[in-house]
């Protein structure tokens, strides 16, 4: 599904009133990519806002023992077809990160954030664009926000290794997404891999732990 920017451009120049909501979302996505919206590499400060509700509980596969809630982030764009999973460090505390993603001033979002018990919050639907990758490139294609799902551990994984539950939860979510979108294990990337020289998250040790767990759960 490719966007017909030529037609959108023509409408914009000649008959802007004929722009559909879909056209506007496509234009916004283009601008967002240009602005390089992505997850930051310094600890996010929790905005001083009233406490957000926890979110809506959502179903997970039978063999996934973790709880998952959906709490919509305002920081998101149009439809995507996921081909990759990008693992991040949030650099902040779990709650600070969560508040940051829910704040429309941050221009940041992941699809999923994992807490210390392995429970997850989903902020952006799997088929919608979250703003986590920024200027990025993989296999010759740029702008990974348009083709990937962002999954974050809280904190800095060079300073704290995520515990067994966090790794297990991440691996199970990866497997769910791999099956849903026909992604291979080589499609599980890190922010560092798609933005080398600019980003260092997630630590290779953490990435390898997730991959090892995925392989084990899949029986490879
Ligand atoms: Zn990152």
C-alpha cells in the first residue's frame, strides 16, 4: 500500500478542500519523518499532570502470563505495515516514561513499554505509526517509524539488565508480533542497529537475551 503523493500534492496546490483525512494523515506522517521524531536518549521528565487512568485491559495469548493494558498516546500517525520490531531503552523510570508518552508535548511514543513485572502498556495500535525510531535506516530503507513496532524497556540497559520477567515478556510479545506480521527473528532489531553512531540502545547483551529467549520459546 503506497501513498500517492503526486495526487496529494496536486490537491494541495490546486484544490486543498478536496484533501481527505487520509491525505492529511499521509502529509503529517511525511512531516513527522522529516522532523525525525524519536525516543530520546536522556531521561524523560514526568510532566506535572493529573494522574492518567491505568488504561483498558486487553487480551493476550494463552501462553502469555503478563497483563497488558492499552492506553492511547496522542503521539501517533497513520497506518503502517510492520516488518520489524525495534527494541529501545526508555532511559527514564517506568512511570516517568509512561507519562512522557502520554504527553502530547513530548512527540514521542513506543507501541509497548514493559514494566519490572513483565506487564506491558500498549500506547499505539500495532498497525499505526508510533514515533520512536527517528532518522533511521535498515536494508536501504529509511524512516523505520513507517515499518516497525517499537518495544521499550524502561531505564538504561547498559546500567541495569532487564530481569527474567522483562526479557520473557519482551520475547513473548516479539513472537506474537512475528506471527501476526510474518516477521522473522532477524527482524528483531535495536535502535542502535537502525541509527548507528547516533543511538546506542538497547545494549547488545539485552538484545541477545531477547533473541535467545525467542529461539527457546519457538523451540529452535
Ligand atoms: Zn531508542
